C-alpha cells in the first residue's frame, strides 16, 4: 500500500515552536513567583486557553470588542513572561508586585473565559427579515347577486315494488306420500296430523311441510 506524502506547513511548525517557548517562559515565571509543582504548569495552560477562546470569538464575527479585549490581556501576559525571563528580571528575587500579578491571574483568566464562552454571541433577528403577521382582514362576503340558487336535483323514479317469489310447487308424489302418512296418523290417533309431525315424518324443511299441509286440507 503506497503511503501518502506528508505535507509540512512551515507556519504551523513555527506556531508550535513559539507556543512551546512561551509555555516554558510562563512556567518559569510562575515557578519563580512561588507557584511550584503542578501550579507552575497550570499557569501557561490558562493563558493559552484564554488566547484560544478570544481567537474563536474573533473568528465568529460576533461581539468583537470582548474578543479583542481578552485577546490583548492574554497576549500581554504571554509577552510579559517572555520578556521577564529574557534576562531583564532576576528570577531569584522576584518583586512583590509581580508575585501579586501571578497570584491574581487565575481569577482574571476564569472571568475572561466565562465571559467569552457564555456571553451573548447571537444578535437579535433582523427586523427587516422578520415574518409578517398574518392578515386579520376578513374576506368580502358574497352578495345576493353573486350567488346562484342551487338547482333542484332531478327526481328519480320510485323503485318498483318487488313481488314475492312464487311458492315452489310441491311434487305430486310427495303430496301422495304425505296424504298416506296423514291417514295413518288419523287412523292411529283419531286426530289430524300437525305440520311439525308431518315435517318430522317426511324429513323435509318447515316451509315445504307447510305447503304440503295446505295441499292436504
């Protein structure tokens, strides 16, 4: 697999070197001012973070005044440490005012970072582009001359009444069998056979049994 060539940006390399040197100078100054251990390393981190926050506010194009103000403050702290550790200040005997500045820097950095991160960065909406409220004007009501009377629907012819289906004819053979069953029932019981008994004896539906009964009378 062919490796892609790595492009080295000279400006980026220069920025990394400058940041490293400034980081070391801030560390040395904080150490000389009595901030030893991890506190000496925290000071250059707070200065660089404030610079980044101010630069991002400037790049966003909103509230540039606050961005420039805190960018100048952080840049002054970084440049001051570079100049102070360049031989113009005796690190073995740091003056009291410098110790006070170094001790008060965390509060300044916290204030600047909070204002840059949580400040009002979004301006209000442009009134020219604000949506117009919906119109409350009522539509004109139609006059009597504009409206046409509804036309009467054509009358449909009344549906013809359906005649009941004719009764199914009873086969003569079934009538003869039913008459024989009815005679046997009369001879045995002395009474005429009813429709339910006739239906049970012939094994036919009730409508057909009723039709056969009418044929027997």
